[in-house]
C-alpha cells in the first residue's frame, strides 16, 4: 500500500519552514558541540610606503637596516666621514705648493693646520646641512643609500640644523683667526661666501643643488677657493702650479658628487631634485664622472715633467680606475657607494703623491 500523500497546503508550509531555517543557518552557522567560535581576526592594514609613513623620533639608538645604531654612531655616520678626504686634499696640495720654493716655518705649519680645520668643519657642516634640508623637504624619503639623521628620524631636525651651524661657526672662528694673523681682510668675504654656499646647496627656498649647479659650486669652493686659499694664506700669492692643483682638487670633488647623484638619480627624479645627473641623464652622467675622475692625472703628468718624484701620485689610479669601471658598469646603488669611497680615498692618495715631493725638495 502506498503511503498517504500530504495535502498540498501542508507541503507548502513545510517548504516555507525549511527555507526560513536554511536562511537562519546561512546568517549564523551552527558549530559542532565542543568547538568554540573563533573571533574575527583584526584586519592588519597594508604597510605604507616609507615616504607615506610618519617619521618617528628614536631615542637611545635606532634600528637601521636591521642593525642597532647608537646615537653616537648615527651622528658619526651623518657626518659622512667618507667625504672628509675631499676636505684634506686641497689643503695638502695648497700646502705642498706653498712649501715648494721655501723652507716652511713653524708659523706656516700652524697656518696650514688652521686651513685644514676650516676645510674639515665646512665639509662636516655642509653634510649636516644637506641632511637637514633634504630631510625636511622629504627628498630623503626616496633614498636607497645609507640612512640620514633627519629623513630616517634618528635625530630631531632642529638638532641636525644646530650641528651644521656649530660646524660653520667653528670654521668661521678659525678662519677669522687666520685672517687676523695674515692681515688679508678681504678673505673675510671669501669665507662668508663659502659658508653661504655650504648652506644654500640644499637649504633656503631655491637651493642651487636642486637646479644642477652643485658641481659648479663644489668645483669653485672645494677646489679653487680651498686650494688657492690655503696657498695664499701661507705665501701671500697664488702660483700657476697652485691653480693647476686647485683644478685637480675641484675635479675630484665634482667626481664624488656626481657618483653620489648617479646613485640617487631615480630617487631624485621622484623628489623633483634636478641634479646635474638628472638633467643630463644616467649614461652621460657616468661618462662625466669618468672624465672628472681621470682628468687630474693630466695635471700629475705636467708635474712629473719637472718633479719626477710626483710619479707616486699615479698610484691613486689603483683606486680611481676601479671606481671608474664600477660607475660605468654598475646597476646596483651599493656598488656606486663603493665607487664613491674609492674616488674619495683615491683623491687623498693623489694629493699625498704630489704634496710630499713638493714639501721635501731633497726627494728630487
């Protein structure tokens, strides 16, 4: 016997109840006995690009590239010690030429040390000033090189600015002492111009470093002025050879700045910092670096004709040549950092190779 069929009305009511029950289950699904419902996990926001993250002030040390950086170490790195040979080079070359034709006195050695102090504190000051100005503009938000004090939050911007002006102040005081000692009062204007150039490289409303003029001012102040000024302070005159070595010092400083800007070329484009490297393009910038780094050896060859002992200056090619090869071929920014270091220390070896024979006439 077949089962009794349900009336159509009853069947429709059961179907309606089943639909309502299924709808409730879909909204709040039941879990098996003994299993607790897990709370919803908090949604973790996507990590923002470094340029969009707020800068945080780090005290007592900071994380940089996965390693602990002490406060002292951060400030030491902010001084960019690898660039300091460029401050020593013009003083060495100027002092060597000053002593080429006359025996130095103790007083002249003190003048040379004063020139060295001015050059070193100006170099450190411009490094801190650059750190501060690029940091507050947001230019360093796009950096791929070593971290900066301001841009990475390792130090307060006002502290970095204060450090820059302390260095400028020390350079000014020592420079004033040199002017008083030699009575060359017009050098006060030169010193003021050098400090202004150091600050307005990346500082002020219209920094000239953002308009492709960095190499021009570096050549003038860290080449011609620094070398000829050292020579003039000690001898009261600038010789033809003095101008030649001043050109060599300026070219090395330009080369270091150029390779630094090649490393940052893409980041500078993003930050709208129009360095010479950005303006002329990557390939032309690399070729320009090679010319700047190798041209000083033309000056060395000219000195070798009359002072054979200056042949030791060509030993700098052991550092400069690899720097040129790396810069022409490298794809990674870290390789260009190595080229920068090689160029800086190669310039120092070059200066020693010329200055020491000039200081010691008995060698030749």
